[in-house]
């Protein structure tokens, strides 16, 4: 059975990542000084994180894995339920922390983190 909720969330994540990548790759050297492109990139990263979190909440409810008390609990419950690996849990918890604390990160840090964490296409 096809699960439209998960398919739609996965598509949203792919669109957001592509859009964020597009903003950064348009001019990586000028990214540090272009606040509009930084905002667009961060917004899309946050949207992708929120869609992933929504997927997690959906799976937890559907599979009756427990009741998460925080966003980080979502990834813990998914790992305990066998839906994600321990390594993926650590990674996802880290980027969720990055997304929710985006306002406190310096521009240089954003550029370094973003370029270092982009998966190859």
C-alpha cells in the first residue's frame, strides 16, 4: 500500500534541499555577503527539517512507537523502532538543532556547515 503522507513529505524535502542548494551554488563566494540568499537557504533547510520531523511524528503515531516529548525524541523513538539507524539518528538530531538555532549562527558558520554537509547529487 502506498503511503501518500510519506511520499508527499519526501517530495517536499527533496524540493527544499534542491532549492537551498540552488541558492548556495548560484555564487558560493558571494553567499557570505548576500543576506537574502542566506535567508532563502535557511528557510528551505528549516522547511526540510520540519517535513522530516512531520514524517517522524506520522510514523510514530502509525506504528505506535510512543509519545515523543520533544523533536529530538522523535528521532530516538524512530531509532528504537528500527526505522532509522543510530548514526542517522545522531545526524538528524544535529541538523534539527542547527535548524532551530539558526538565528544564533554566524554567517561564516552557515557557509562552512552548509557546504560541508551537502550530499553529492
